């Protein structure tokens, strides 16, 4: 399944990239994420680790950076590193674009509901939760951008 959200911000691309150009900057806005680890500098193939709590069940994930093009896109893949009842392998891509004095961020998450998450109707619920999470990410990025002094936003 795929969920995607997009939002435009009244700031330049540099400011948007500064706030959302690294997974560690946005990870704290993910409600189901209990811990997250990534290298300070993203490179393709860099390893990531995280612990998700899906439907109340904590599960460790290992991932890697799939793509990084500064000010354009970064993406990662993450898969469960141990067995669990609610595995949710997923790929997430953050795409950045600029249009004059505005910039936009599109977040797309491709995921595969497995285990208990594959039961009838559960994938639709997971998609709803995922979209809600992505919208929260955009809201968090917007709040941070509004807190930046005007002279630093362009």
C-alpha cells in the first residue's frame, strides 16, 4: 500500500531542507517511533535502526538509506529485524521542490502489512494511521519553520 501527503511552505528550499532533510530531524514527530538512530551525514547505503510500537507491540527495525540528493530527495527502507506479530516493512521518500519563494515537501510511504496487520480491514486502518502520521510530520515541520526568524527562512 502507498500513502502520500504534500504541503507547501512559505520559505525557501534551504530552510525546508534544514528542517526535514534528515530522518533524525523528523523522527521525534512519529508517534509510534520509540527510538531512532542514523548517521549524522546521510549517504546511500547508510544503516538506520528504529523501534516502532505498532498496535502497542514494540518491534525493532533495521534500514538503509536508498537515495540522497541534497535539497531534492532522501529516502529510506526499513524492515523488521526480529520476528513479531505486526511486521510493517516500509520505504519512505521525502521529495523537496521549490517554486519561487515557496517550497514543498511530499512524503510518500510504501508499506506492506504482514502478520496481524494483514487481517481483513486492518490494512485500511494502518493506511489511515500512516496518513495521519505523515500529516503530523508536515505539521511539525511547518511549526519549526514558523519558529525560524524571517531572515533565516530564505
